């Protein structure tokens, strides 16, 4: 394995306690710098109990090690994106992993409805508790990043997330999956939503692209494996935050490459806006520069992405399609 890259390590505890203090201001600067640079960082002091992180990982691994019948009874379908999967496509290529999706029951048909294995009640309980705690954290981070980082009025930002369509994906990578011809747990991609918070079991595998190309060359040395930080949440900017910030914040291209014999488990929380909102770039009131993007419907964009997850529909939808 190549040398691991260390992402910016940011302790956000002071921001969450009192965002007006001097220490909090320095932390905000570090968070904004991470968004403008790599587009990602490692967050500690996030307030999610380590016991809950450990329980979520334990119960998730129990689910993936269950009999195939347990998993297949909650397998996702073309009309319901939530549940178990072992056949997901990214960039129209199959990912070498198993996964389980669940999310906020927001009464819309963007991702479907939750389905849980009846045989494993603790799996559901621990992950629903985890979702609730991270959801609360995402609200706080969104307010801090948009009002203090981008200078936006909170009322207008908050309206983007009323009825938000966020969801969690638990990913499981083991050695036999990596024998798949692609050898990648997840192909290169950016995330469709606002930002993502990722918890892992400490096994490396997440890679970020640090080059200037499109990352299509799998052996490109610009693909760097991220060094995990125990009990940290890996934060990355996603497409809608890049659009809202008019490219000030960077939606990072990333993938997963399984390079060890140790099972790798991750829980990704995708913080997504409401599906019925329209995202519009922020213009610079000083320079009066024009927005780089057309207004776009997040629900439409998300549906196009999901179609590409489930079947080969040709070129995957990208925010570059909305550039003016």
C-alpha cells in the first residue's frame, strides 16, 4: 500500500458549543479552508458518542455476516432504493461490496421507504439512533458553513432542508469482493447531496483524487489513500454545496479501493436537501459576478443519479451538465 495521506484534522467541539468565540473562529477558518482545498477533512469533537459508533459498527457487521436469506428479504428494488444491495453500479461499473441503505421517512419517492430485517432488532435500533444524532450535527454544521462561511441568511438556507431527503449507507468490503474484475469497492464519483459524514472501522480504503484530470486512469498516482483517524467523522463537500457556493467549495472526487485482507466497514451519512427545492449558485455581491450554474432541481438530479446506481443508463448525471 502506498503512503497514506492525512486529511486536515479539525476539532469542531468549540464551534458546536459557542460559535462566536475566538477559538471557534479559528476552527471555522480551518473548516472553510478544508472545503476550499481538498473538499474534505477529518472531524473530531463532533459529539457522537464513541459507544454509539462502536455499536453501529458491531450490529452492521452482524447483519452482513447473516445468512443470505436475511439480507435478500430486505433487498432493494428498482422502485425502492432502500435496503440491502450487492449489485450497485457507479459510473456504470459494478462495485465490489455489499451495502444497506436507510434514511429519513420524508413521505417522498426519491429513495423509497425503509425496510429492516426483523431478525435483527438491535441493528435497526442502533442505526436509527445514530441517524438521529448525526442529523442534529448536520443541521449545526450547515448553519455554520453557510451563514458564517458563505455569508448567507439562515432562513433561506434552512428552507432548503425542510423535509430533507438524507440517508445512510452502510458499506461492507471483504477480501472476496475485491476479487471482482474492477478491484474497486466503489468506482470514482462525487456525492450528489450537500455534504457527507463518514464513520469507519479504521481499515484504510477511501481514496481521494488530488490531480487535475478526471480520475479515469485507475493507476493514476494522484489517487491517494486516506489515513483513518479513530472515531473521527470524515467530512466531504458534495455537489449541491459546490453549486450553492458557486465553486468556492469543492465536491471531492473519491473512490474505495480494498487493499487489505481485513474487512472494511463504513457508515456514510448523506446530508441531502429537500427533493422539491431548486439549488441556485450564490453570486458575489462585491464583484457582481454571474453564477456559474443554472438553477437545478435536487429531486430531479438525485433521481438521475439513482437510475445510474441501479442499471447502466449511459453517462451519469453530473453538476457540470448545469454549467452556464
